[in-house]
């Protein structure tokens, strides 16, 4: 082990022992925190704004989908959805498209509806919580 790593490990162990002496379980602090909650359904705002070329809408799509992974069975590849850019397309199938990058750096556009299906069936990194439609909670005024 490198000296720095060894020193850090000793300090972490010492910190854990000090917490235990106060009756605190240090393992609670080592659990992975949820950093990204993904609603695994097409949300009403997506339907309303999919064809609206607006930077606020773009940011909402990036916040929801950015950084998630999806497996595309047709190509047998895993794509990472870009966190900083999506594209607005004009034409027949116009609207916002998310950009996926495969392990070789190839970029491909994906519709948000397709991404929902693919993300749900792909293992994600630690900290991503997927809420499926059956778990969807209605707003209080609708209950």
C-alpha cells in the first residue's frame, strides 16, 4: 500500500472507533446515497414540451435523463446519456432527442420515450433510484 492510502485508512478506522464509543453505528454513514431519482414513465411536462425548442425544456430533459445508462438490444451496446447536451430536431419526427454515447464514443440520438424503456431495463450506477409507473404517487389534490 502507498503511505498516503495507509494513513487515510488508519484515520478512517480511528474515526469509526470514535463514533462507536458514542454509540453511533458508522456503517450508516457508508451507505450509498440516492443522487438521481428517475421517474420511469413519460411525464406530462415531457409530452407538453417535447416539440418546444427552448433552453429551459432542454435543461429539464438533461436533468431527468443525463448520466443514465441504457442497453440497446438491437446493437448489443450500452449507451450513456449525455448530461450536458441534447438536440432539437426539425422535420417529420421533430422534437427533443437525447444523445447517447457508446463505449467507443459514437453518438446516437434517442427519443425520450425510448430512453424510458431502455433505462428501466439497464443496471445503473450506485445512487440512481428508479421509480416505476406503478409506484407513481398522485399529487395530494388528486387523491
